[in-house]
């Protein structure tokens, strides 16, 4: 080895030792030792504003596959009734349903875990409903059932499907 190569190897070794020494003696954060634990440092004491946790929504029976128009807007049709499975996060949560009714004065009925959550008469057109769901209402299981029912449907012109609700989005998020 030449003297320059040897010098480089020594400097690299020293650099590694200095970097490792910052983590030595149980200090994995690479800072000098203080009387504060990482949980009580100034950064950890500052308020954290968290955005809601968005949880998965699983469309079950009663829904047709997703569709998209030429503008890029997507939706899925539901027949007379449909089932959606939501994860139980055991936290106060928000359910948001964005949909469109194809029949005037049809009654939209919504059950959660077999208990009535809402029942409303709809006009033809788009609507959005928001429900604040307390943690205790989600039940004891890891997931629960949301059951949607429309009192009236129309038949699709092109394919004869029974269409009760045009669902643009169902979102489920924890506060």
C-alpha cells in the first residue's frame, strides 16, 4: 500500500469510529448525552397536528364494478341494496358518502351493524352525507358491516342492470 492509500484508510477508519461513538452507550439518536430522554426533547414536546387516518373501504355484494366517464370521474353503481365492510379502528371516526340518486323521492336507508344509522328521502341528483361515528358504536369485531338500501331503482338503458345508487366515494377515517 502506498502512504496516501494508508492515510485514506486511517482517516476513513477514524471517521467511522467518531460516527459510531455518537451512538455508543445506548444513545441511538446520535446526539450528545443529556438528562432528557428522546421523548422529552424539545421537538417531542412541540404540538403535533395529525391528519385523519384514512381506512380501507371494501365494497361487498350489491355493487357493480367501477366505471369512469370521459372526464375521468369514477363511480360504481349499487343495485337495490349493497354491503360495505369497514375496519373497526376503535376510535371516533367519520363516514362520508358521496353519491347520486337516479330516482326522485327514493328512500335511502343506512344500517351499521344491523342498527339504523339514517333514513332519508332523496331527490334526483348528487348528495353527500357525513356521519360522526363514536368508537363504541363500531362493535367488538375487527370489521363491521354497513348496509345501504334504496327503496326504488331504475334499469340501465344500455344493459338492463338494476340501478339504485351511483356511489362516487365512501370514505372512512379516524379522528
